[in-house]
C-alpha cells in the first residue's frame, strides 16, 4: 500500500479512503486528501532506500516492580539478541532525546458516541503535554474510513482545535487504522521515534487490511503502537474481543503496550503513562553480526539485568528503516 494516491478538496482535512482511488488528482492551497488503501506498492513495498549495512535501533521501556520507569541503568545491564545471537551494543542512550512523530488515532464510529467527548478532552490534554519542541503529532479519526484531520505539526493549539472536527461514522476500520497510520509515519524523516497512539473500543468491522497486514506494516515501519481500548461494555459476550486481542498482539510485537480503561474518564491517566514511558525510554543500537540478507524478517530480543519488566520490539526487517 502506498500513500501516493491523493485526492484534493477542502480545508486541511485529509480523508484516507479505502475505496479504489485514482492517482494524483488536482491540487489547491486548501487540501483534503483521500488515500486509496488498496493500492499496494510494488516498489520495495514502501519505496525505501536500502543500505548494505544498517545500524539497527531498538527502543526499550524498562519498568520496575511497581510499574514505574526504571532509571539510571547502565549499558552493561543490557543485552540484545538477533535471531538468538548476542550483538555488540554500539549506541546507548538513556532517556533518549530523539524527537517524536506521533499519529494520534481516535475511533469515531457510532459505537463510541457516548464516550467521544471524554476521549477528545483527554486527547487534548495529552497533546498539550506530549508535544515538545522538535516533536510532531498528527490527528486522525477512523470509522469506515481513516481521516487525517490535522497534519504532523508542533502547533499545539491547532492540533487541539482539530479534535472538534471529529465526525461520527459507520463501522470501524481497525486494521486499516494501524496499517495506514504506520504508512503515514514511514514517510516522515528518519532519526525520529515513530509512535501510534490509538483510542478505540476494540471493535473492527470494515477493514480492507487484515491482522497480518497491519502487524507487518507496523513492524516494517518501526512503529511503536500504544492502544487504549475503552471497555464500555464490561461483559466479554458484548465486546469484540478478537479486536482487543489483535491490538494487544500487534502492540507487543512493536514494543508498545495496550491499556484497558473501564471508561473514558480513566483515559487521562493512561495518556500520562504513555507520555512518561516515551520520556524515559532507552535507545540501543548495533550493527548486525552476522549481516543478514536485505528484506529478511529478523527476531529481536532485548534483555536487562535487573528486577524489572522490559518492553521492546520483537522483530524488524533487515535493510529497512533505521533510526
């Protein structure tokens, strides 16, 4: 899939359509863009430039036994394994200052009607807190289609104002949201952390992409996925638990996390946890030995010598995105 198919129309509102679209149409200063999610690119799957030897970077979140960030760890306490082979860590950054690119994606299907105001209020506070100089955030809504309502920007007031333009839709293109969010981030400059923060009730009814497409795109784009699944319905019999489990699996494979607030009133605390984690991550990097063939799926494991819980991506594609 490619982000190259764009349809232009009205003010700064980019709708990502999942219907078969044409190529680039007309441009105007005030743009609305619909993306064709069915156009799978044949050019290196994302048109990326491959290098012979790539520095592989992994972000590591370390939490102590009380769930708080474990700070002050030393390089000697970390180990990284690729395909089971221990690697030499060449880069160690505690509390990495790499800037953030965040795709904030909010479910706007009818099933979220009673919670949407609470969600946008919590999202507004999150934007105020998370966006620092050098960071960029884009706002998306997703129902039956994925709509970018604010482009990647550091303008906090503009991003907060965009939340008021969220409209309710029919259906929930859950996997498409992950897939296209990862693609949007993959188009941004390297050397930045790529993060999807997705707020949903877990339902998924209209996606063109399936679970494996969404998971592969997130891993390939080197995205951290954080999902906030608001369980409005408490009984499992009334929820789309398959969607919840799928999001949890994708988030875990990227090194992100899934949170399950019981109502939207708890979202603020969950957003705060994500903000705290992103500000206290360790960044490790190494040159793979032995050197893998380009484009190969490689298992990855980070370990830390402390009484801690560790989260990091479980795999990457060799020769792909690097930080």
